[in-house]
C-alpha cells in the first residue's frame, strides 16, 4: 500500500529512550515517517521491562514505539559509531534525549552530524537545556513537575497537601513540543533555497513552563500591582460523587440557572444570592450542588445536566475509556492484532486530515528486529553483519 501520509519519505533516526523522545518520534511515524529506533545490545529501552507484558512485549513500549523499525547497535564501539553516523548521514531527522554533550560519545555530535549532512534536522531533548547552572543535572518527569508549578497546582485546596500528577505529563508535553518543532524545522528546510537543516533544542523545563503558564500563572504574570482581587477557576474544580460513581461539572463556566433546573431547584435560580457566581458564593453553591448530585446515579445526573445544556462528564475508570460512546463512534482507541503480543488497544493519533491521512500503525518492533535489514540497506554484506554480531557491535 502506498504511503500517502504527510511525512512519507522522511527518514528519522531515533537514538532516544524511555518516553519523551520515543513518543515524539512515534508521532512522526504516525504521520508517515520511516523511524529507525536504536538501542544498545546490552541495554534495551527501559520501557521494554516496565508494566504489563505479553510474550515479552510491554504495553508501555508499544504505546511509544508503534510503527518503527528497531536495531540494536553499540554506539560505544568504533564500528557501532560508524553505523550510527552512516544512518545519520542518510536521515532527515535525528532525535536524542541524552544529557548535553553525551551524544558525541556514540558518534552523533550535533555539529559534526550537521557538517556531514547539511539538510539534517538534529533534535535534542534535555532536562534544563544546553547552558545554565543546571544544564548537566539528571532530570526526570517528577523533577520537572516540581520546578514548573505542577506540584503546586495540585495542592489540595482543603488540606494544603502537595502532590504529583500520577502519570508522566512533563515527558509527554516535551514530546509534543519536540514534534511541533521538528515539523516546523522540516517546513523551514523546504523554504530554504539551499535546503539547510538546523539544530532544534527543547528542554523539558522550558516546554513545561510554556505549557503551565497560560492558565496556571494567570495570577502571577502581571509584574506590577493588579487592578484588584482575582479569581482562579481551577481553585473551584470539584468531583461530584453520585450513588454509583462520580461526575464533573463546573458552575463557574456555566449559567447557574441551567444547573439549578437540572437538580430540581428552580428556587435557587430565582435567588438573588446565586444570580451570579463568584468567589463569595461559589463554594456554597457547589456544596448545595454536591448534596443533590449525591442522591442521583451517574446516569440520572448526566441526563439531567445534558437536558439543560450543562457541560458534564462522567469520571471514567481507565479500563473503560475505550467504551465511551464518542471513542467508540470515532474508533479513537482501536484494537490491533500485534505479533507476538496478540490483541492490544492503543490510542490513535489526535489529528484527522482529509487529504493526507495519518497512519494507524500496528505493531512495535522486537528488540533489534530490523538490525540485519537496516545494515543490508547500508551496504553491509552478510559476512560483515555476522562479524559485527560476533564482536557484540550489533544484536
């Protein structure tokens, strides 16, 4: 089948690991790019060994490496460095998420790569960027959550307890920021008369500062005195338990009359105290709302609010996300038949394009699965590949 996706023909060398880099390159694969994932022979990607697995393939690895080819090459060996350099010379994009300066150790120094391949987009993810007092520090998602305001934003409004977000948002935010910047750099290369590439750098710190800033910093952006007290909507986020589950509504974002009628309290709609909701009365109104919702089932509450055009949603357990009627209608989480792990469900790309559709890739590569075919494409003979394998350069 002909690949008519937007990035058909674009070659990506992925020497990143774990989540931020691999997710970014998987997004490029979903857009049609040919992505080659590199892993050291003695150190498979961390995600191959974490979470639920079947036949030695984890869902974590699948969900960040679907649609790629995989090779196992030791970049610390001089022959392995040569292989990676050859691949970089033939690539449109190289992606790595090592600490600044470490890629040179496997033969992929950005300046040298771009000197040999003038059209290369060399994309780097780091924790804090290439300079500054913390440039060399090791960084993980939870650290970035702490230093970009996420942990503070999760502060419990009643107990004042701080908490982390219990998935890896900082890594995923960085992945999307990198994919955006790579696409922009590819577009810039197309418009450059000489077709020159460039070095794209995204730090987890700055990607997540930019992500958090628009709303969570609305009370901390004006550097002189503000006109007066302000209201931060997220301070009033609340989950409302029902008799058999929980729902979410947001009175501040909805005309209160509709909510009042939905819970059978038209008298509240006529009460001047609640004609307009603000910081003076919103918690009181929410307590009344919570009391009424607690007497309803999820189904009754959802029907009542929808009848009065109030935005509402059920709190879905993660094992039921694919059953949401909208997800079913749009096939948002299709089930794939992957070898060797069998049936697996995965979220499809977020975009829908009428002319150049995304690829709904099935299958993630086994460790080193495509090493031989990739080396053969580079011109290595069967004898040379056998010798590299014997020396431990490839697996």
